[in-house]
């Protein structure tokens, strides 16, 4: 069914994940940046009328994010029934009392009242959408979730078309890393995806689409691939003073070249493999002016794993620099000052850091598995993420072959231009417009 010419598409956008933008932290991950940038792009579109949805318990946090963000201040947020407003109120009181460590009697009273209102709300949303909900949602054409399953109260409204964005199927590929999510009742996918062919899905890569179809009962025709872009705007920085300032900020020796990585230090990211072979590379070539800079959240077992993998790690402590969380404003200079960027992940739904590095003119070494070849193309070196010699040889090419590095830099800059949020939203609007 085609929309009438000139009629705006009324879209309800689930912005719950934007609460992760309340402060600078590792919670501002790729999922957050995708949700944020898709929303900003949708708000620019004249053929879209966007209203915001948020899970009631997150509402006070989302209000805080919106009030502190110039780009979001004029958002139209969907209101809730009177019962759900009470749920929001008591969720906030519960949060406040936890922060202030008030008396146990007060906390129990708030929790009891909250549970009562939740119970009433769930009954109302399960068996009958009340008149207030009907009034709010009657003009909505489509619901889009950039992160999690369509809420039950939306699912129950037949005229609203439902859409979800799939980022990956990591809990199904690496179940050992998600022990708390394997129970059928608490399955991450029952919370994050609807598994319903009445919902249409967007996947962030062709690989994610194929994996999602393979591991679920969703048909391939019910999934479209959208290109993504980067979380923030990047420039190519070559100014030595800027680079030296950011090196000083993160305690990177000014007289050293460095290899850069940026990711959470979880097993799937395969950083032990990268560090081990970096050390082997500098040992073989008697290199003393090169360090490995690790940006991102820390994995508590990372050092133990490194010690197990590298017998003489103590001799190379000064070559491994863990800088932790990196602020947005420093990323372009960190990428720009690096000799190369390495991303040997075992699985990615998309691989946004690869694209970030290319946009900043930093040559990339990445894995040749899952979605990563779709991002890098022939603009860097792809390696088997379990083959030591392939990675060591890639380090050798990037470090010693200036002509090849320059070729990768230029090709990467050119390829990165094809990944835009405009294209992402074009695909979303085109697909939704077919059905409303």
C-alpha cells in the first residue's frame, strides 16, 4: 500500500538506548551511536514526522539526555497512560532512594507501590489498549526500534507496522560469553528481538542478515540490509602538535610510533592474539620505537591471558599502553597519529572502528571473517584472525612499506565516503513506505 503523495510518514522511534548517552562511558558503544545518528538523520527529513517512545522506567534518564543535547531539545516524546506515568514516577523515586541510600522502610514502600502500578499497567497493556493509548498511537504509521524488541503495547496495535534493527547474533555464536542469557526465559533474543514475521528487520550487514536468518525462524524476505556510518564526524588530522597533545594526554611517548586498537577487551575481540604477535614482530625486527596503544574498556582477565600467552611479557611492559576510555574529541588525532589500526575480531555485526580508522586516514589491518570484509573491501589488509604469521606479515607491510600504506590510506578515505547515515535512512524510509 503506497502513501498518498506529500503525506508525511508518522514514525514512532524507540529512543530508550539513548540513556547511555547521559555520560561519557563505555556504555556509549556502537549500538548507542547507531541509534543516535539514525534519529538525528530522521529528524532532518521533511517527509517524516518523528515522535519518541521510551520504556517508562527509563523515561527520567531520557529526559536528562534530551535536555542536555542541543540536537534533541525539540523532540516530541510520546506520552503515556496515567498508570504508566505512575510507573515512571515510582521508578524515578526508586532510583533516587537507591542513590541516596535512604531507609529500608522507604525503599520497601516505594518498591511495593511500583510493583502494584506495574501489575495494573501490564494487565491493561496485555488485554486491552486503553483509550489514552489509542488516542496517542492512532496517527502512528510505523514503529522503529534501533536496539530491542517491539514492546507488547505496540505489538498489540494492528495498524502500526513494526521494524527492528539487528546488530549481530553474538550471543548465539559465542554463548560461553553470555552465561546469564542462555536460559530460555531470559534469552537475550527474547528481550532484544521479536522473532516474529509480522515485524520487519533491518540488518547492519549482509553477514548479520544471513546469520540472523540461519539462527531464527525469520524469512530472508523479511530482512533488508542498511549501510551504517560512524558515530561522530571525523577529520583527517596530520598536525604534529595536535597529535603530540593527545599523545601526552593518554601517556603515549612522543618519541615513539604506535599501533592503535579501539574496542572492549573481551575475548571475542581477540586482542591477546594481536598483542602477542605485535611483540613477536618487534622482537624479530629489533624495533624499539614502536608501541601498542589499547583504547577501550578493560576486560578483567586480559592481563592474565596475556601472561599465559607471552612468557616474557615483563620485558615488554613499556610497549603495551592501555589508555582506557577515549573521549570523542580525541579519536581523530589518535587515529591520525597511528602507523596503523588493528582489529582482529573473531566476529562483528558491522565493525564501526574499521570505518572510523579509514575516515581518519589510518591504514587498517582487520579480520577476514564475518562482516568485516564488507566494510574494508580492498582498502587494507585482511588476515585470518587465528594465523600468527599472517598478522606478523601484515605488521611488516604496514610498518616498512610506506608506499603501500599510502595506497591503503587513500583508498580507505575514498571508500569511507560511501558509508553515510543519509543512505541508512533512505533504505529505512523506502522499506517502510511500501507498507504504510
